[in-house]
C-alpha cells in the first residue's frame, strides 16, 4: 500500500498539469465579430484557455469598419499575432507604415504600440493573444528582431514536386516562446501533408481556402475557409486536401 501511495504522489503533479490545458484539440470556425471594442472595431472570441506552454491563449475574429486610425498597444505581459483574412489594412509601428492585404501578418511583442487604419470598407483579421507560463524575455525578443510585419505578396512561394508548395514566414524566438514558427502550405487536390504524427510544440492550422479533413487523435474533422484547427502538445494529427483544386493553410507552432 505504501508503494502505491508514493507512486500516486509522483503522478499527481503531472495529472494536475495536464488538466490545465483547457483549449480542446478540435476544429473552430470563423464567426462574425460582434462585440464592439472601440468605435468601428469589433471582435468575437473563437476559443480561449490554457495550453501546454501558454497560461492564457485567446483567438479572436476581429473586424475594422472605420476609415479612422485606431491606436492599439500590446500589454507588457502578452504578445499579439494578427493575420489578415480579408480587406486592406494600414499598420503603423516603429515610425514605419505597411499597407497589407489578405494573408499578411503582424507579430507584435510586449508593449508594442501600433495603429490600424482600414482602407477597404471592412477589414477582417484573426487576432491571437497569449501569455507564456514562463517569464517574459524581452531581451530574447529584441535579439531576434522584435516585432515583425510581413506582406503576403513579398513572401516567395517555393513549389514542390507534388503539385503544391510552401511560403516560409518566420522561425525565431519571441518574448513568450523559445521557438515560434509560421509557414503557409499549399496542397494539391487529394493530397495529405504528411503521415499522422506528433510533436511537443502546440500547433494551429488556419484554412485560407478550400476544404480539408484533419485527423486529430482517432477522430476526423472537416474544415473549410476560415476554419481553425487547434492541436495540443503531442496530439496525433494529419491534414488532407478534401476539396476540388488546391487548398492553402497557415500552420504555426510555438513552444
């Protein structure tokens, strides 16, 4: 009996830690932004909770429908990732300005001040906010280059021999992560990206166009344009193009 009690004492912390992961590994869908944050700026939470490496992670559907400039600032204990879904946004930060369309991104470090301006009627974008379980490392982020803003049209497309290809956005440390990697994959009709596999890093797959079929564990989930798959640490997964023609999706990992 004593041996059983000792073993349970060692297992209990691991069990409790696993229970903290409150974001389910499944598929989520884009929803129309409905909650007004500021005049002309609306947002809806798509999913939110604790995950393996983040004490808090929130994915939002956000819309900007005013031509007026909106001032924003990332809290000192968060990072923000913006991915433009539709429309055209002007983003100003660090005395520079970028005009960005669909597929462009902004990875914004803690404390970063920036301004958004919509020039295309309504601009929709994904906004991921997150806080690390570990201490914020601003020096690591600064050494890696700080905040980055990337125009989809300036990311080269590298075709492969299977009728698809890839755009590599970045792979680098941030203030919240020892490694944050983002790329965009294009799969030919009927193709699967890889055999079912696992990895320690959490991963998010965001569908840009067409239909997909994602294996998560022993289950299969359908996704289309606007769908987001969340894949927890060491969760078995594999994605397949389930539509007609090529499909394209963002994939990003963080740990």
